[in-house]
C-alpha cells in the first residue's frame, strides 16, 4: 500500500471529511460527489422521514448550481473510462427509486437550474 492510499484510507476511516477531500483531490486530481435522493415530496406527517420537501430540494439545487458542475452518471462513467479529467467540483445527482414525486417535484426544479 502506498502512503497516499494509507493517508486517504486513514482520513476516511476517521471521517475527517475536509482532510479526506483534500487528500483525494491532491492525489487524484479530481473529486466527485454523488448525491442520492430517495423522494422529493411535501411532508404529510411527522413520520415521513424519507422525503425532502420540494422547497428544501430547490434550495439545495440552487446552491449547488452556483458553484458545481453537474454531470449525469452515464457521462461520469464514460469520462472515467476514457481517462478524461473531470471538472473541479463535479456533482452527480441520483434518485434511488422511481417514485412519481421524483418526476412531479424534483424534475421541474432540476430543469429550472439546468
């Protein structure tokens, strides 16, 4: 194991996100954040813990669209396979299920912010 592998593994194990991110960027030249959402829907009761409200989702996407480059998962995989350098501050936005609310609430927000 190389020193860079030990350092990044150690930082990740201790969950020191800033150190881990710095080391990954320093040694790999790029860093990609893959965000996973489950549902985007209005909260109907106090037990609905698995959804993000459309207002919160929009605030997050608005913030991210100002300083990050969004890529599709397919484009990320293609770039990695071809050995292409990724833009700094790359974000991949994913949804783990095919709930209708992903299309009803999330898609218009994603479209609005490009």
